[in-house]
């Protein structure tokens, strides 16, 4: 595990009113940014991000990032005006299993039956 997040940043990440923008560079070297649908900090300190669209450019770039150990950028904008910029390292892409199924059911409840959870991304904070 890399850096430990301060409690104030954990609170901001876990606050539903926070706007979180995730950016990753693809094979072509071009960055792509997208507002995260759902983001949270797990008990072990890793950041989780739900990716709903399997064929999105961000999903493709995240796969490239995990395969080739590329950093990912996360910008947080809190409701109180605070801003943070974190660099993350992809740790794991969860696409099946008990935890995935639980989250998939939550996504369906929140976004409706047409929603589709593609991946739960786990990231370590680099800086």
C-alpha cells in the first residue's frame, strides 16, 4: 500500500456531494477524464471507483493503466470549496464475485434496471 490518506480527504471522498473527476492516459498518450459515478474509501485505505460503461474511453484507459503501471489522476471538489488532486495507482479491477454482486444490486437500485456496473476499480494513493 502506498500513501495513507488523511481523515479529512477520506471524509470528502465518502461525501456524496463531492465531485470526483478521474483521468487516465490511453495507449495513444491522450488523457481522458470523466466524473466518477461512485467513489469511496475502503477500510484498508484503497479508493474504489464504480465504472458503469465497459466500452467507455475511460474504462479502456484504466485497463491500459493497470496493464502498464501508469498513474491515474483524481481531482476532488468538495462542497465547501476545497480541492484536492491525487495520483493513484490501479491495484485491481473487480468484475465478479460476492463484493461485485452486492455493488451491482446497489447500482440497479440507484440507477434503474438499465444500469450496468462494468468494473469496481481499486486504487492505491501514490501522492
